[in-house]
């Protein structure tokens, strides 16, 4: 069945998946959503025997229906190869009686690699299909991990430029070094004097700026996005939920058809939304537990039905979740409102004007698949400490937020029989000093010494991604005011 893509905010004509991937975001400011979420319930048995790549081809093929199977196979094979340091791509680890879906085995050791190693190939293929002879400019706002994963994924790909904006004082030292030392002839990196929300709304504004669109047009450029607002990033994230579920069956942790709960450390709501899509597709998932850090806007939203960004912004040890405006929630609201574009548009307008919106009783009722929990910095640190002491397994701070949320949820819902799959989104090597500081014995402030210590404590080899930056020099020095992002883009592109 053909699946097309339409905006969450306006009832305009639906477009093909290749077009949606190229455009990234709809011109009316809405996000592209599939006209149908295909159901694979009947295929689960067969799919459970697939390896990661076969599963990826299958899942992408039911959403990206204007791509041929052959095209998708090529994209998948180029993405999930030995860039990943684990042949399973997304292994499930049993630690004590908890299950972790490790999504950090890619080149930048965070889960953004799962989608950003394939997005460039999807985009290139889409451009060919549409016979698009323009140069694409990928504008990216990052809370720390998307930036490097995009730089890596799009590195030296002809016909594509990448511009990354990150909060200068809102990412970890390793994250910053990963971006600032990245060499490539088509990439530009800037720190801004604001937080991730400033970066993201700045990028969204540039996207919908008519004047700049016209200026781009003249130079034969066009914008696209590597953020999870791009449907080409979201759909590949569905794959690992299926894969993780099937691994749990294979290891006899669960029976076929048994429901599980997912615990997802959440920022922009992309990862957990992919889990929700997996549920809608027929994967036996009971609850989706949305784990927040001290920026607990989603926790409050899920408990009250009011989304409210008028609050203090905290910089935490899980910087990739330091977000107040979770973009992908808009896609969920679209589904839960019964695909009511008017309603979504009015909520998003309220958000823009007042920094808050309320959902209808009907949407609130439909939110019952989700539960929210949050972890303070103290909770996060004690989760790292506790899990290490009990199992010699080191959690990164984002995964620790999820672990803490899992414990809280479980305590409140002891009658639920489901097993939990905790999504592990980054390697502890990406946040070495914070991880060490969380352990009740000894702390170590120096990042490089901390890396060695992590290796010693976890008895694992230092990943290439980290070794690499220790030797590289900084090549991107750009810093800009959050209000000057448009100017910087113009200067960079000479438009
Ligand atoms: C991006 C990120 C998250 C949050 O994922 P969203 O899709 O934005 O909700 C969590 N953990 C890490 C390590 C990340 O990089």
C-alpha cells in the first residue's frame, strides 16, 4: 500500500516519502507524518528471524513506498556496516534482571547514529529519484549528539553541505570536541550563546523564512534537516524496537507475543515516538515510559495535560535531553487528536505565542499508552553508582535517567507483569567525567584521565570515537549570538 506524507498543521496535498525526506519540514511549519501506519502484526513470526539489516529493509519499505527494495537495500547496507563496533548493531544486554537495548555502538557512540548513518543515503537516493539537481544544505540544531552524528553521516558527500548549531555552554566536553575537531570539506560548526531550544527555534525560523528561501533558490541551494523533525530520521528508529523485542525472544527473556514496557530517555520526543509507531504497527508493547531529566516539561505534561515551557531551564549531566520544546510531540498530538490539523495548529500557535497549550480531554484520554517519570541530578548519579556497584555495568547519564525512571515507575506499578526494555542511548565514554563523579568512590575531573578510568572500571576498550578526538586539533572555531544564526547561514553560503 502506498504511504504518503502530509503536514501536521495544514491539509495540503500529501507528498511522496522521497519528497518529504528532501524537504525535512513542511513550509507551514508543520512536520511530515505518514498517511498510514502500516500494521505488521501478521508478519511478526517471520520478522523475528531477520537480522538487523533485513529488518531495516522491511520496515523502511512499508513507509518509504516510493523507494524500490533495491534502493533501500543499498542504503541499509551502506549504513549498518563495520562503522558499528557490534555486529548485532543494537544488542540487548541483560544486566541483573533488567534489559538494556544498547544503541551506542555506532561511530559517534550515541543513538543518533542509528538514524544518521542511513539518512544521508536515503537523502541522496531521494534526490536522484526526484531528479533534483540542487545543492542541499542540512541545517541542524543539536543538543550534543545529533551534530557529530550528522557531520559523520554526511561527511564529504557531494552535493550536500552541513551547518551545525550547538549550545556553546550546553554540551559535554567530549561532544564539543567531537564537533569542533571534525574535518570535512562540506561542514560548518557554530556554538551559540543560547540553549538547544534557541538553536532549534532559530533553525526552524530560517527554514520558513520566505526571503531566504528565494535567495537560496537563486544559488540553486535548498534546505533540509537532519533533526528528528525529518521523517527520514524517525522511521529508521522504529527498526531497533522490533529488533530489540525479537532479541529478547531469542534469548528466552520473553515469550513470543508477550508484551513489554519501553523506557526511553527523552528530549525531543523522537526516540519514544518511534517506539509508539512500533506499537501502532503491532509490536507487543504495553506502556511507553517517557523519562525526563530535571527539565521535566514532558513529565508535567503527561501528568496534567498542560504543556508549559515558562519555567527555568537546567543544564544537566544529560545534555542531549536538556530541551523544553519537544518537537516530535506535535506528531503524537496529530495522531491522538484523530489527525486534526486545525487543532494541532492552534496548540502550536499557543505554544509560540504564550509558551503553553492545553490538550483536549479526548487527547488526554488517548495519552494512556504513555507514562512519565523524571530523575533529578541526584537520582541520575545514584542510578549510575548503584548499577555499577551491583553489576559492574556503567550507565551514561542519559541511560541513568531512564534507569531511575524505570525504578520509580515499577515501584508505583508493582502489579504490572511486563518486562521492561530500557533504551540505552549513549556510551559512558561520551560523558566520562560526569559518570566518574557519579560513583561514590573517587572522582576525576580531567576528561582524558576519566576516559582511562572508565576503561579500567568497565573493563572495556576505549572506543575509536573517543581515541580519535584525543589526537585531533580544533578546526571549527565559530561562535555566534543566538539572534545571528540567519546572518551566519547567509555568510556561510555567501547568499
Ligand atoms: C538525543 C538523545 C536523547 C533524546 O532523544 P530524543 O529523540 O530527542 O527524545 C537521549 N539520549 C541521548 C544520548 C541523545 O543523544
